[in-house]
């Protein structure tokens, strides 16, 4: 399993450059989220990494969000599980691991699992405990990714952030909520000194993006992931 001492290489330079007009154009990036109900776009053909939503964990159990196993041959694939509760039964753990195996058995280059959960900044230690339990069940050849809130970078408890650093392989910090870019995101990203985890910045297609000074030089920065939208959204 890859941890801080085994950092992945920097992405190609093209993946680090934001569009000149300060709007996120999908063709300028090579890592994407594809959510349920969002139609595939031509830009996916040159993707290096795809984060594909598979299911959602709710109080009632695991709810599938994808009608079939994906068929991706040209890119690395992360299976994403949207999480509404951290109280997982053993059945849910087994279902998630079975889905990962099905995706890989179908010929996809599944590199890992991403947990999409809006963990409150003051409860990062509790979230880390959940992720440790998940990591212990995850086969060692799968990586573990999580999405993160911008507030973590500014107000996250150092102990909680350190606990995450010992468990996950990457965090993708989202500069948007829903479909809207968060005002002042640059101020948050400028205060990343507490973060000791390989991270990407999560952008939204068509949204504003002005990279803060020093981002590309951050030792843990690994590029971008773009959340794709249907035309007109």
C-alpha cells in the first residue's frame, strides 16, 4: 500500500496548467469524475484517470448508482462510493469489496477505492478511525482515496490530519459545493501547510479556476480532477 513515503510521480505538465480564460475546460485536463446521470463527453477519451461513481451508502444499506460494470481500457479507474453514514455493517464492507473485484475482473485497470464523504472538520479523527477499518479490509494492491473539504486546509485539527495521512493515499480537495465554486477558495488553498497527504484539487467543469501562487510547488500537490456536468448545467 502506498503511503507518504511512497509518493506517486508528478502528473504531466499539461495536467497542471489551468485554462487561460479562468474557466475549467475539460479538454485541458486528464482526470475526471463521472457521476450518475452525467453523459460521457469526448474529453474522456484522453483521460489518464477516471473516478466513476458506483454506489451510495445510506442508512438503509448500499444503493447502486450505475446500471452496469464499466468497460474502460485506456485509463486508470477509481471506484467511487458516495457515503452518507459511517456506520457500515459487515454486509456493506463485503458488497463494496465484491464490486471492486467485479470491476477488475471485467478488465478495468482499477487502482483503488474513493470514499466521497463530507467529513466535518472537527471530526477528522473519527473519520480517520472509519478509514482505518476500511483500509484493514481492503486488499493491499488497492489504493484508498477520499474527497476533502476546503475547510480542512485552514481549520483542520493537525492531529486529525496526521491520522488521515497514515491511512489514505490521496485526498481530492473540492473547491465547489454542488455545482457552485466556493467563494474565496484561493485563500483556503493558500493555507495548505498543515496538509501532509498527497492531494489533488477538485474542479467543476465550466467553473472559475485561478490557481493560487505556490500551488504547483507544493510537495504534495498531484494535479486536478474535474467534475463533469451535462451541457447547460
